[in-house]
């Protein structure tokens, strides 16, 4: 294996939980690659949060989607939950002013077991994160219980360059998990990009 292939393999291995030197490179790629930037801006557009909402993002990486949501937050609040301490610090740095204003806070933790006080959200979303969860249905069921009634869950998936999974297949599986977790009004939005990104949405019934 060439040195370049070795380094690339080490970096790719970091996307599920960035740590250390190779994790910083993975975080830099997440923050700058065109496709990453586009899908994170797109989720901010499709969520288009109404005033005063309470939002939780899971697996935010460098925090691009949170940064894109800030201009429309209008009295709301966003919490970011990340398994990677490195990414939590990176996202806090990117969104420093909003953290200082108290509009955003960042927590280190696992999607399957969020701290108990993270509850009562109007919107919970994730972007290219759930494919790394060992038991996605367990995590999605737990997260669905943290929505307010009428609250919405939105998961975006865009196949990364190394993936052989289609966006359609992952979105169909996510929809099954949403239904099994008790969410209703399940549907999809698509972003025409190369590659395509699909958002799966579901609502916690009253
Ligand atoms: C491919 S990155 C995507 C980051 C960001 N959402 C984006 O689109 O740029 C996946 C992120 O999910 C986080 N992650 C993976 N498993 C997680 C878990 N069980 N709970 C919380 N975060 C997790 C990783 O640390 C990583 O930052």
C-alpha cells in the first residue's frame, strides 16, 4: 500500500468518530467538501424553522448545518449532540458567537443514549450520521421519544464517495425505522445534486 493510500484509509476510517490527527483531517474535509457544504445548507432550507423552536442535531460534525440555521433561528435554540469531542469543540468554535449569546449549546454523547434533559424538541435532525450507529432503530426510537408531540424528525443521507449504498435504499430503510419508532406522516424530499441527497421526515403523533 502506498503512503497516500494508507493516509486516505486512516482518514476515511475517522468519519464515524473523528479523533486525533487523522480526525482533524476528516473534520476539515467535512467542513470544506462541496457536497458536504451543499447538503448541510439544504437541510437548513428544508427545515426552515418557525420562530422560537427548539432543535436538536445529532452528529453535527464541524457544525455547518447549525451555522446555516442561525439566521432563521429567531428566538429558538439549537443543541448539538456529538459522539466526537473533537467535532463538538470544532462546531463550538465555528458557532462561537451563537454559543456566547446562548442560542446554541454543544454536548458530547451518543445518539442511542442522549442525556435525559435533552427532550421536548420541535425538530430533531441528522445529516449523514445514522449510517454509523450500530443499532439505528434503538437510537431512532429513543430520539423519537425526545420530540414534543407534533415535533418532526428529519434525517438526510447523501452517499459519500466511498459508499456503495444508494440514497434511495438508505432513505427507504430510514423510513422503516421511523415507522417502527411510532412516527407518522413519513415522507421524503430530494435535493438534485451529484450525488442526490434524500431527506426522510416523520412526525411524532399527538
Ligand atoms: C460523516 S460525519 C457527518 C457530519 C455532519 N453531519 C456533516 O454532514 O458534515 C458523521 C458524524 O456523526 C458523528 N456520530 C457518529 N456516531 C454517532 C453517535 N452514535 N452519536 C452521535 N454522533 C455520532 C460522528 O462523530 C461524525 O461527526
